[in-house]
C-alpha cells in the first residue's frame, strides 16, 4: 500500500481579517472545507492534522507549506489534484489554501495506508477525553 503524503500551500488570515489571534504549531488540527470542480457541488468538510517541520510556529497572516494527514482517511472524498480549500476552526474561517498537484493520486486509487499510527493514551481523571485528546502520535 502507498503512504498518504499530501502537500498543500496554506495561508492564515491576519487577525484583522477575521483570522486567528495566536500562532499555530506543527500538529495543528483544522477542518478543511473543500469545494469540488462543479459550481453546483457541495463542499466537503475534512478533518486533518497539519505538519510543518521548517518552522516552530506560523503567525497569522503568513503563507506556508504543510504536509496534511487526514484524521479519518476513509471518510475523505476524492478531490481534483489542485483543489482549493478554506481552513476552518468550528464555524470560523481562519485561512485558505490549495493542494499541490500530484499529491492526491493515492487518494484516487484508494490504496493508501495512513502515515501515522494512532495509539490510545491513558488520561488522568482531571483530563477530558474528547476525540482529539485520546490519541497521540
């Protein structure tokens, strides 16, 4: 099986344009809202984890290259190789971006092995066990 290895160019909106107030770090988990080729197609919301190894953090208003790993690969639809998306946190749009062509071929083949294995961790009684906190890389 091929390993999933998506790359995208992403831009965080500046705070004065409705973007985040704080910087993000590698491991950031936004929702991507991807619109298909057809003007009548509905957007797909996709949860993912973004990694960027060249920077410690990304400030609002900056553009950066990121590696994207789907949080639930089997739920991801097939996109065009250069699909554009908006970056969302809940109902707030905090940025936009596009996939770098030729990185979505593995999704089209549906023959992909997730790049990271999620292992359950034990949390103490003080920690909440939401869906994003009960797994670690």
